[in-house]
């Protein structure tokens, strides 16, 4: 789950056989100089097994994200109905946020990934929802739709002890010019080209930039990475991939 509050923590999850309580921090501007920097694959450390998937992103601060509150207007409270029912409704969201497609599948040929996408929103505690099934990827429905102005955000667990590797497990291996393909609920297909991959410490993730509601269309993929801290029960970093229309 992604929070509408600045300083969100996104969770990637535990490796198979690894306990997890992972969260995402704040990312330096992916549109800035660091966005094109390709970071070497970070080793992951193993710990005692657990049946829990990595924890969802958690809120670190109380400042609202730019534009997010407006986009989230009309999204039902996260206490009733299914995830899709609670968060697919866009209500009074700006026209730019309603443009684009509602993604139903994401494919990453370089990783052999073809995964279903679930619309997600916010939990009552302000965290962004993530699908419990690590083979699924969550799309932040209160934000931009892929192809619309701003950043469309997809996030998922990197893995879970009881389920194995998640759909975004290999995100830290993507390179510039790799393709990401989306299929919308109306059958529309979109192709996106990776322009940057960066690892950020969880407290350095620039939430405002990642969830921006305006500007050129951009696709942002997030999961956890870096070393696993068995004491804190979370990975130390977040892996962020930014893609532009191909």
C-alpha cells in the first residue's frame, strides 16, 4: 500500500525463506541526474523463514503529497468491498488523471514477467495497498493512469517465504531501453521504454516526484532491494525503475 503522505514506505517483501516487514522510503528526483544512473545489483541477505509477505509501504511523515489528495477524491474508504471496488472509482479526479488506461496486465520481456495488475489505494492507516498475492502487481489507482499526464505508479512485493519470488523480483536487473508492456481493461496495449533504474535508501525516496500528478506521462515501478536487515525485518533500499512511452 502506498500512502498519500510524504515519506511513504514501499514494501518489497522477504526472499523465499526470509521474514519481511519491508517499507519504502523517499526517492531523489527520478527526472533528475540520478534517474539515468544504473545501479549495480545489490546482494540480498537471508534470514529465518516466515509465511508473511513483505509489509506494505508505510507513512513516515504527515505532509500531503502534491495533487494526491485531489486525485484521491471519490475513492471509497479502504474498509469496504474489494480492492478494485474500493479504489478503481475515480470520483472527482482531474481529467488528466482519468485519461490513459486502467492497467490489467504488465509484461517485462527482459525478465520473463507477465503479471496481472490490481488497482490499489490506501489502507485506513495511510499505507498504500499491495496485493497479498506476490505474483500480482498493484497500480496506485488514486494517482495517474498509464498514458495520462504525470507518473503512473506500479508496485509489488519482491517475494514472500510462502509464495516465492514476486512479479517484480528481478526489477533490479532492468537496463535502459528494456521494454515494459501494459494491457488496459479495454484491450489497449502500451509500450514503455526504461530510461533509468536507481536504488534509494528508504528514507531518501522522493515521494513528491514519484507520485507527481502532472508533467509528461511516465511509468514508475517500485519494489524492495538491497541488504535484508533481520533485526529491523526489512530491506534497506527500494529499487525504482522509470520508463517513458516507447
